[in-house]
C-alpha cells in the first residue's frame, strides 16, 4: 500500500514540473512555423503587444498565431485553449481593442465565419514570445 502511495505522489510531482505539451501540427503548419522562426532565438515573453505591432498576423494552426515585425522579429502567441477552426475554411480572428494598450494576455478573440458573418468560437491570448535574429533586439 505504501508503494502505491509513493508512486501516486511521484506521478503527481512529475505532472507539476513537466512542460505543457506542444500542439500537434500538420506538416504544412510545422514547415510554416519553422520558416518563420528560422535563424531566430526566443526572447523574454511580453504580456502585451502594442497595436502598431499587430498588423501582420499569420495563423499557423488552431493554437498558434504569429505577428511579424518586418523580417527581424516575430511574436508568437500560443492561444490558451486553442481557437477551434481558425486554421480551416473561411474563418478569421476578430479582436476588439479597448483603449490604446493593444493585444494582451487574457484578451478574448472571436473566430468568425467570414462568409456567413457569424461567430463560430472564441479563444484567449497567452504571452507574446519575441523571436529575433541573434544580435538584434526585438522592437
């Protein structure tokens, strides 16, 4: 009985220290993700992305969105819970910004069917991780 208790305790501790699983991507999505981050290294995550940096959005898959800043920096956001159907069909991500703060962790976005003009889901932004070429700064 004591062995089972120790085994359960060990499994519980291991689950607390493990990294969250990476989303499963299609081969096309993984190739696009790899191409966007090629030669870049991750910087310190930021909780908000100013609105002037959120113009060039790229949907990788239902869990991952990237915002390009020219060719030097890409901000990657792993949506909390994912955005079902975002990467398929005629769907788009609709965000509403209140004030001038831009997109922030915890903001809710809607997945909208662009043909029928209806909301088909929603999701929540996570941290924005800047990826830049070594020696250059994220801006």
